[in-house]
């Protein structure tokens, strides 16, 4: 999401209001380390607040404010953490796996340890990671991007792979692209609101919105919007045409750049007779380095099943649609003057213990 305000004007109130409206991330380009330091000094309440999370890449000079992720965005972190920890438990047992690594998501790596960052300004919040218990940085990182382009995600991969002293060995990236289109089955979808009123061709969505009154409840309206979405009767569907690709990166031997080890399309799902790869692998040495148990082959693979990832992504879509139906229901209720702050879906989400805005979740 491209913000409409400059970082110097970004205050605590702005962030809380934008987070109520946005999903994914807010991106601020060309933010120097000096700009960032000044912003932090002037807004200590933002930095110290446990619900406001941000990251900064000194290589690209890009600041990202984290907003609410969708269930579909979080598909990769669930898939990654479950696969890695499950595989290690199978190989070495539960107790030993807990002692060897930390597997988690949402933890901030802020340190001055990113090599080349003389200002110590960079900090990253990977969507998923696996880290040796005594290491500063993760051995493997996964990052999902919805508001980010693949090129921007590659910039993040470079920071991990080239600026952690070789500690981060693998970065797995999942890049989502969503294209919003208008419904093709709604006869009134291309008619303006004035035209609909004069020509008597109001859509089901417009009739629903105009029925809002003091008795309307947010969740009821969200349910009705979701039902219209399933009938292809919303002017703009809750979820657009969605594409997702998966990429795996490693640093070159001279650490001057990175290279792609693997790449494939996840969404839309491939046809039944698809003859492409159905999995990718990393080795236990990529994760454990020199700490590999004596009885384990360092080349022993950890296998990631692409059909499982595709299934998880597909299964997440109803949850994403429901989340967006709640968000979409808020605006017409405000416009009708019947908005009750206690109805907000975002407040309900904030009250959840942990969750997307809570502390990082780890297994170690």
C-alpha cells in the first residue's frame, strides 16, 4: 500500500487510523537512516507501542508499517513452520528438536548486526523463520508479500542473505498479485448510482446498502455481503483474481549477490495433468550448520510439498473473504450515520490475545 503522507508527518494517530482501513503493509520509499532516526526520536510512543510494528531495510531505504495480514497472506508461514518443525521432530525427536532450533513467526530482528548498516537502523520481521538457539539471525527465512512486488521481496532477501555474515542461508518468498475486476454477472455493475436510481436497475448490493438503518448490525451486514459475493453479485468481488508464485534464494559463494534456486506458480492451482515439480527441498545443514547431530546426514533433505501449500492457500480464501466482508461493511454504516465503534471488526481482532499484532509466535 502506497501511503499518501510523508514519514515526517506520520504520527501515532495516523498509523492507528490507517491500520483500521488497510490490510497488509504501508510502504514508505526513500527513507534515509537519518530520516528514520529523526522520526523515531520525534515519535517514541510509536516505537514503544507493542501493537505497532515496523521494519526497515537500509539497502533499499524502505520503511514498512505492518497492518493486518489476511489468512491467505499467512499461508506461507503456517506451511513453513509446520513443515520444518515436523520434519526435525521426525528426524531427531521432539526434545532434541526443541533444544536445537527456534521455529517461529513475527519476531523482530532489529540488532546492529546487519553487516554494512553503519547506522544500525535495519530491522526485519520475517513471516516465518528457523534459527539455531544461540544464533543472532535465522538460518532460513520465509517472507510473503501482498503489497510488495517480487523485486521488493528480492531486496529483502538480499538483506538477509548478504548482510548477516552467512548466518541466513535460505530465503523463501511467496509473492501474491491480486487484480480487482467488476462482476460480469451483475447487470447493473456498470451503471452509475444516479443512473440506477432513474432507470430502476438497482443492484442487489445497492439495495442492501440503502436498507441500512439503526437496527443494522455490522456482522449481519458482513454476512449479507459475503452471500452476495458468493452469488457473484458484488460490483467488486471480495477477492480479485489471485496469483501467487514461490521462489527460493541463496547467496552466491562470493556473497556479492543472490541466486534463485527454485521458482514455481502456486495460484492458480496447476491442472491435474501438470508435469512440473511437486516439491522443493532444503538440507538439514542449511538449518543446523555445524550443529548437526553425529548420527544425521547433513544432506538429509527437508521436503516441502507444493500440493500441500496450494491446498492451504485455497482453504484460506473463505477466511480472507470473511475478513474483507467485515471491513467492507464498515464504510456504508459510517456513511449512513449508524456506526457504533463497539461494532468494529478491527477492535475485535485487537482484543484477541497474541494474533497478528501480538508478540511473535515461536516454537523452540
